[in-house]
C-alpha cells in the first residue's frame, strides 16, 4: 500500500503518522500565562534533542479541525518557562483527563486531581505525583506553519531535574529503568507501558567496530533459520570468532552425532540451537555452535 499524504485530509494525515511513528514519550507540560493562571496538558510530540546544552522539544500543534492554538502555546509565548513532568503508568488516566479542552482559566491540576508543587527556578508549578520533573526555560518557539495541524516547536533548556528516590538504582546514582514505568503514545486510543517484563538490552558497538553482516560466513549469512536480528547480534563482534578447543556442549554433541549422515539437517538444527542462544543474548556460545557447523 502506498499513501500520498498530499491527497489526505489533515485528520487522515495525523492518524496515519501517529500510528506509524510510535511509541512517543509524553511531555506533561505545566505553564502559566502573564497573569499567573496555570495550565497543565500532555503532548506526545516530544523528545530529548541535546545534552549539552540540555534541550527538550515538544509541540503544542495548531488544532487540525479548526486551526486554533492551545493554551500551553499561548502561555509559553507570554511566559517562556515550562515544567516537563514525565508520565508513568501510575498517572496515565489522570494525564489523559487533563487533555480535555477546558476553557482558559480552568486549572487542570484540580480537574485531573494532581497536586501542585513549587519549582525551584521557574514559575510554573510541578506535578507532585510525577516521579521526574524537568524545570525548563523556553529558548525559542519555532512555528512550522500557520495552518491546522502545523507543529509549534517549543525548544526548552532543562535547568533543573527532580527525581524521586524510589526509582533510583540500589547505589542511588542513576534512574533504574526497570523501576520507572514510562508510558508512551501510539495511534488512536493506544498507549504502551515500559516495564521490566518488556525491557531488553541491545549491545552497542560504542568502542570497537562490529565486523558487519557482510563479514559473516556464507552459511550463517544466508541462513533460512536465523533472523535479521540474529545476524545483527552475530555481526556485532570486533573480530570473527574462532573455534575454542576447550568449548564443550552436550546438545552440540548430540546434534552432530544424530545428524551426521545429513549435513543439511545438521546445519538447520545447529542454527535453531544458535537462535535459541541468541534469544538469551548468549552470543559467544551461539558463535561456537555455528562455527562447529561450519567445520563439520
């Protein structure tokens, strides 16, 4: 299926793009206007874009249906400060409630049942229930257009962070990713929760270059069993591994003995075994299994 965005309505574009570009973190932004009236609203067009200087960007876009602007946008133009409260699963329903289009002057802290907490450097209050709060100065608001659906990028510098100790690691030195149940926005009414059950690690070749998929042995590279992810794991080593004479594996021995009369079937079984090992991030072990198959 091919989609020409020029042929779609604004609402159709929004639906296709929000379903495709996901999940998106949520900026739960608290702002004040020039008279001190507080606004609290979530935005899923949000992310971290720089660490030095520390910059986050979110977009209270012009409304697609009528091209009106949001109170958050109006507020940061009048008072260029914002607190980005990071959402987690414990507050997602209240965060969603706060997105209702209440009349200007309505306090969404009260409507959504959140508690105001004074910030240290900026005027907008923080959400006490949020486990992470970012006090920010708005450096620039960049308009991407004047029609409905156009993004209005709020470029904000993080001045100060507040982190609840309950989500720190045992040493108290960093956020423990398994303790902070982040939520993120997808398309339509869909959200996702990031917790220990769906977290996984990917080894990064930050120091040494991986050999690359092109350098894998042909039997491995053209495997009908191993997936692209599996090949990426195997290719993320600095040097092509060699057989370890001291390596022993009973399942490997059984496969070699049982399928000795059928090299094709043996290769399949060895690749299935390697695939299991890679699922458990046992890359070195998987390499030994595959190398054994290449040298039988």
